[in-house]
């Protein structure tokens, strides 16, 4: 996916909504939607959407790959 989009993914540590399913033992991932932000949870929180289209494309490609995997016939 990275090579298709011309990007390089990175592993990062953060608090996300994925914490909720993880806390009850369900698998979860968080995929960045693009853009840049800072000052989270303060009165000075900000967000710039530059690069958001790439983040959204990444999400759609991941969903398409999961759908393809889920509908592929099982081959023993």
C-alpha cells in the first residue's frame, strides 16, 4: 500500500479510539487519516488537512484488501 501511494508508514504510540475494543480483548488498529495537528485536548488544539487525501486513500485501500481477503475462496 505504501509503495502504491508513494508514502512510508510508521509505527507510533498514541491514545486512540482503538483503546476501547483493545480494553475488552478485541483486536483493533488505528489508521491515521492524514493532516497534521497539535495541542490535543487543549484550548490550543489545531489541525491542518494538508495530506488528508492520502490518509483517506490508505483507509479505502485497507478496507478493499480486507474485503478481498474475506471473500476469497478457501483453498486447503
